C-alpha cells in the first residue's frame, strides 16, 4: 500500500481524466473522449461509494445530479454509435438495405449530440471539486490499514450481492453488471491488496466486456423495433428483413449472456473457495 490514502489517489487520478476529456468535448464531440469521460464517471462513482461506505456519515451517496445528467446524455450518443457499428456486423450482405436505418440512427445521434453539447458547455466543476475536499476531510484520522480492511469488506459486500443474483442472472444482469463493476474498480484502488487475485480481476474484466456487449445488443434491438414501428408497415418486406436482424441480434445477446453467466459462476465459486482456504476476515459468501 502506498503511504498516501489509496482512495484519494484514485479519486484525484480520475478527476484529472474527467477534466481533460470534458475540456476536449467542449471543443468537439467525438467518440473517444465521450467513452473516456463516461468511464471516469463510473470510476468516480465507485470511488465515492467506497468513501461513503468507509465513513458512514450522513451525506449524499451519489455524485452531483449534473454528473448523472452528463453521463446519461453522452451515453445516448455513445449507444447510438454502437448500434450503427453492430448493425453493420449483424445486418447481412445487403448493405444498401441498411442505409435508411443508418440515416435514422444518425439523425438520432445528431439530436443527442445537440443536447450533449449544451450539457457539456454549462457543466461546472465546482460541485465535483467540493467533493474532493469533503473526501479528504472525511478520511482524516483513518490509517491505511483501517481503510484496507473496511474497503475489502465493501468489495466483499458487492460480490455477495452478485452471488444472490446468480439464480436470476438473465433478469438481473444489469444489476450484476453494476455490482461487478463496483467490485472491479474498487479492487483496482487497493494496489494489489484486494481480496480478488490478478487472475480473478482479469476474469472479472472479461465478464464486464460480455455484459457491456449484451447492453449494446439490447439497445440495437430497441432501436430496430422503434424504426420498424414508426416508419414501416407490417406488410413491407423491409419490416420482415429488420425482424430477421433483430433475431440475429437477440441470438448474439443470449450467447453473450450465457458466456457471462458461466464465467461469473466460475469466478464466484473460485472467490468463495479462496476465501475459505485463506480464512480471510471478510464475511464469507453465502
């Protein structure tokens, strides 16, 4: 563990990433800074949850509303971009047939971009900077050993919730993804002192990729259905063709869900076994 509080180090690092990409997006809205800024927000959220769990004082446990708004509107832009890419991969050989759908998606993305641009320009860093002072003040008096012990309890709690959701994995995959993402980011804060081993963290990263792709296919399916029902009639051949694409997308989504489930089940079994073997002080998984 470093001499300085690892949670604070992580927070400051992600604040720099957030600020850098916000500045870039104020100049021009492009996909890479959108992605990097949204990842930074996810990490800041996990960091603040960790802080809230460690300190346990009465204060808001979420980031300022402006951050959530920025995250959501840029997420719309990013989701449509992914729908365009996935459509080309599952749409089949008749690319000319896909052009009207791509135009439709581009129009949606352009509108999301306009709202995103306005949100970016008016966003102020003051509330986020104020949280940095709050976090620094809150950690005063806690040793790094105390932080490590309590932080691992929080990671363990997230993993326990995943264990509870395994029986209904497909219905709760979004909840599982959020819990696993928190466990992943929070483990990364602890500089190799996490309950999760490096191979387990690698496996966890793979599971998150599966579940992220599941979400992308879900969005594509929704966009295709909306296009069909808004633009086409049931008797048009294009309607039938788009339904076929939806079917391919669903098969791909279901396959990814199956991969995510089996990998998560293996990870949780290994994590439980390691905890029992090493008799860790954290609560054992149920």
